[in-house]
């Protein structure tokens, strides 16, 4: 099989981000701050999806990032790096805020771009 064109790979990465973002929303749907604070498995599951999102965002071509410059791709990748390399200093309130302010925005942006699996 020939290698994928960069635009095809970008769409695969965008799909990975969309899927992970939807999973984050599914995991946190109906959850309160107390649920988040007291449930280590919930936090770990959400953080894992944020890592996936950051890894995918880090793989976009320059063309994709430029074309979709309204999105914070580098910040998503930076969050992944911070989680992976600074795991002992993660502020769970910051992650909670990101889940509630940024993740849905990413879904709204990417859904029309990559379509739905449904």
C-alpha cells in the first residue's frame, strides 16, 4: 500500500482528535467537580484521551495547521507534553476547566471537517 498523502493523514489525525474529544465528553457527561476530584479512574481516563488528542495534534502537517489556524493545535500538543513529562505537577482543576471550555469547541470545529462515523 502506498504511503498516505499528508492531507489524508491530517484527516486521520483530526478524526483521532474528534473521537478522543467525544470520549472525554462521554466520560464526563453528568459528572460534577466532586465526581472528578474523587474519582482517580475518571481523571486517568480523561487524561489519557487528552494525551491522544495532543499526540495527534502534534502530527499535523504545517499546511493543515495553517489552513486551520483558528484552532489551538500547538496548545493541544503542549498540554500532552505537560501531562506526560510533568505528570506529578498536573493541576486537576486546570484539566477540569479544559474539559469544560475547550473540548466541546474542538468537537464543534472538527465534526463538519471529518464527518461522522455514525
